[in-house]
C-alpha cells in the first residue's frame, strides 16, 4: 500500500527511488512488524486475560506444565496482525506470490482460530482431527491448483535435489498433491513443535530468514544462474513477507520466552507452518526445508513413531511425545530443552544454506 505512494513520490523526487529496493523494504518490514508486536503485545495479552482466553493444559502432559495454567493462548493473533500490517505496508500487493502467501496464512489462521476457540468454549480437545485436516486439504488444494494454473515456466514445478545439480524432476500434474503435502505437513509439524515456551517460534524465524535468502537469490537472474538455482521471476518480493514474518516472530518471542506471558495457539502455529511451507515451494527448496526445518521433522516423526509403536507393539519408544517432552521427562529443565533445540536448528540451517554452493 505504502509502496504505491512511494512510487508516486519517486516520480517527483528521485531520492525516493531507494525505497524500491527489496533489501531496504525487507529491513523496514522487519522493523515495522517488530515494533507493532512490541506495542500491541501488552494490550492484546491483557485483553486475553480479561476475556479468560487461557490455555487448557493437558492432564496427560508433563506435570511441570500445570503451572502454565491460566496463561493466555491465541497469541498467534498478535503475530498475524503485525505480519499482515507490515506486509501490506511494504510489499507489492500486485505480486502473485504475496497474494498466495497472504491467502494461505490467513486461511490456516482461521482454521487454527476455530480450533482454539472450540478448546476455550466447548471442548478442551478442540476441533475433531478429521474436520481440521479436511479444512486444511481444501485450502491447500485451492492454493496448489491456483499456483499450477497460473504457472509461467516449467521451473516453477520442478523438484530440486540439493547437492546434485543435474537431478531435476518435473512434477507435472503431481505438483498439486505435492504442494498440498508440503503445506499441510509443515503446518502440523510446527504445531506439534509448539509445546514449550519459545520452542517453535525461534526455529520458524530462523528457517524463514534462511528461506528469505533463497527467495532473494531466486528472484535475481544473475544470482540464480551463478548459484545454479531456479530463477523464479518476481519471487524476490516475498522477501518482504518473510521480513515481516521474522519481525513479528521476534516480537512475539519477547512475550513467549520463558516463562511465557502468552502462547501462540493453533491460530499461530498452523498459519506460520503453512507460510513457511509455501515459501519453500515458491523458491523450489522443499528438500532443503526438510534439512533446515529438521526440528519440525523430528518432532512430527516422534509422534508418528510413538503412536504406531504403541498401537502395534503396545510399547512406547519415547518417554513422551512430541520429542521435546521426552527430554523433560528425563529431567531437563524447559529452558535447556528450548535453547538446545534452537542450537540444533541453527546448525541445520547452516547446512541448508551450504547447498547454495555445494552443487
């Protein structure tokens, strides 16, 4: 929105042309989202308290978590507000990738909101899993079909294998179910990770920032040719969205760090996971996402393994799932689990970024 005003001003005074640079607008989107989060945070958290929008603590979870009872949830609304305001302010709203990201993020946020609201008002278990997955399939299907329909080059549907520059798979029509799989799996993996104070939001910020580097490079034909990564026209603009996501995430972490003043809830976890998954799809780095988002992958796999093992062997592989609860049961303090998972996430991101040259 503000970009259009700046374009008009730059036609009058060339000094305003500096705001056309993606790098500057990305930095400004980070700062804008961060400031909005920090300013709105205390007010929104207070409103959550007034309206008794508190987290329902699972009785089958770690006993130490009972002290978290009464902590407001649905803090994802704070993230979403600052993310969208900053994106609308600094991004080019005529860019199709920005529109894809806004639609997907808001849609998954609505699904998460319905789930959180039901937990607070009707059932502590929230929306039935079948209904939630069905809604996710519908939204992911819409965005996948739209992306496939408005594709401009075959590069936009190719699967890139890291470290092997000559292995490129054209997904063709299978691009649609593949997109749905990536978005839904990433969304739910982030949701499963969101079990400790600050555990999910920092890896989301780190992975998003790294994908922002891929987006910027993929949107530049010279960089993409030099690094042997797909050139995706206009994809550089999503760096603005990612900047807003990073800023809003850091602002939320200010209130979500141990001991948390607010939890993000499904409204935040599902929407952020879907956004991260879609960014990876746009820049054709889905395999790299598995590497950089290894924490999310491990958390999701731990739940799958635990469920299957108990169902067929009547035995548990982990003391408790998701994986972070396993370490809590072993006696690790919550901050120690969180910080060590952050460190692992940072290392995995460095490995993911290394794929830019190791091809």
